[in-house]
């Protein structure tokens, strides 16, 4: 059975689309919903990094700021995993 270039292009496009949409769909989201969520989490974790650096330089400041924000991130991720059912499908790294 010969495959035409058009068939190969369609297969490639389906594969590429799946690479961007399979995981978000498993988590009950569209690509853009997943993107917005991950950007927000990255922003939150970036703030934690800055707070940790500041605390490392000046240990008498921000003594609980980073840990409380990390706990907040953990809560968001745990609640989200429970809501989407994704925690049962976790690959072993946990949330």
C-alpha cells in the first residue's frame, strides 16, 4: 500500500496536534487553559525563587514568605489534581 505525501502530511499534523493537546485533554483542559495555568504557576514559583534568594542574602527577612507561598502552590496543585482526576494518572513524581 502506497502512502501519498498528502496522507503523510495529515498523519504528521495529527501527531503534532496530539503532542500539544493530549496531556491537557487528559487533565480536562484545552491547550490554552493548560497554558494559562502553567504560566501562572511559573510566575508564582518565580516569586518564590526571588524570595528565597532575598532570604538567603538577608536571613533575618522574609522568614516565612517563601514557605507560605510554596504551601499555597501545593494546595492549588493538589486541589486541581483532585478536581480533574489527574492525580490517579500521575507518573510517579506526585503532586
